[in-house]
C-alpha cells in the first residue's frame, strides 16, 4: 500500500495555477509512468463541494514528470480554502493516491 505524500498548495484567485510533479519511488528513482493516467480534484474543507478538477500534462512521462494545472477561468471561481488529492492509475488498473493536502486560497490584489 502506498501512502500519499502530504503537500499543501496555494491557489491564487484569477491566476493560472500549475504545479510540477515528479513521481519517484522509495529509492528516489523516477518512475516511468508510460501507460499511467493522472487525475485530481480540489474540494471544500468539508469535502462536500467540488471546487475544481485539475488538468494535467506530461512533461517527461518516462521520468514520471507531469504538471497539474488550473486555468484562470477556474481559479477565479475558487473563493474558499479546501483540500485536494491526486490519483494515479497504473496500466494494470491499480489506483493510488500520490499527493494530498490543503488547498489555500489567496484572492490577490492586482487581478481584482
């Protein structure tokens, strides 16, 4: 069983959010993620309302590198603190949570 790594994020309202991720095994070796899929969501603190779905793009799939993204049109609608997680699905169908943590909200000033 794999335990998700804790990692808190800050989402700036009305700005592009992106997070570079590199999946490594317990020895620190990058994991070849060929055939894997990645999904992730942001929920309110109570886990009752979904605030956003992450888009993702591969940076170097053979090295387990990808980017989680939220466009400004999505972040502009996030108006509260929340929590998130990232789920990976292996080619054989096994699923594991890779990351989880708090999603802090920052309304900023310039974009208002």
